[in-house]
C-alpha cells in the first residue's frame, strides 16, 4: 500500500481541525441554527475555501459521524481485546462505550438532536461498532451465556440500550449524570435479565438508572 503523501497528510490534518471546529459550533448553536459561514469564519476560511473540504452541511455531518463513531469502535475494541477474562468482555464493552459517551457528550448531543433527513443517515458510520458488539455477542452465545436469538437483532438492541443515557442527557433538561460503571451495570442487567422481578444482579445497592 502506498504511504499517504505529505499533501494528503496535511489535508487530513486540516479536515480533522475543521471537524473539531464544526462540532464546537453545532454544540453551541444546534445543527439547524448553525450556518456554514459560522464554521468557516471560526476556521479563518472563506465560505468558498471551506466548501473545498465539505460541499454542504450534510457531508459535514456525515464526516463527523464517521470520525467520532470510528473513534468509539476503536477505543472500545482496544479495551475489550485487553480484557483477559472472557466472561467480563461484554461488561467492559458496555462500560467503555458509556465512558466514551460521557467524554464526548457534545458530539452525542449533536448526533441525537441534529434532526437531519433520513438520507443523511445512509452511511455506515456505526457499522464498525455494531460489528464489534456482534462479535462479542457471538462469543457470549458460544459460551452458553445467551439464548437462541438473531445476533444482529441482539446487537441492535444492546447498542440502543448503551446509547440510552446519551439520549436522555440530550433531551431531558437537567437529567442526572451517573458514573459509567453504574450505568453499565444497569444496561447489562436489563440486556441479560430484563426489568422484571428479581434481584438486580450487577447493580450496586442504591444506584439509580439513567
């Protein structure tokens, strides 16, 4: 594989800088209220110069999703791969996912409140993370810790549960923040056992859900 040229590396670095600036503006003004001119001005670019990197707001949002959700998949994957106990890998995946969301709260607020059209969501930015979740669920099933359910549906369900605290923080004003370990214990408890009667195994006494 040919190594990227110096020009390509400089462009990639500039793209990352612009995405960071765009995220700041979207977090401050909301996606509908933010204009490309606002982002270009903060980046010390003319609108025409900015359009050489991103032709419209839709392409900018897609690039933001690919960037941050790719980071999520890589960071969580590294932590899970370093876990020596197979029975703890799924719990580590959940906890690290929740910790990443708290660290990247501005992005997830933009992600869940952008109000973009359905065609804007046609990329596969979440694909690497879903593949990671499905891989760990496959291992759980092979070890006899999961029932006979379609793995792709279980992966989608677990991902929805993992994102629930971010959704709550995005839409519920003054919503409480809980330590990722407490949120993770509740998410894993709900995923494995549901919310019916019985001991809340894995949830610390006194810990409340998100």
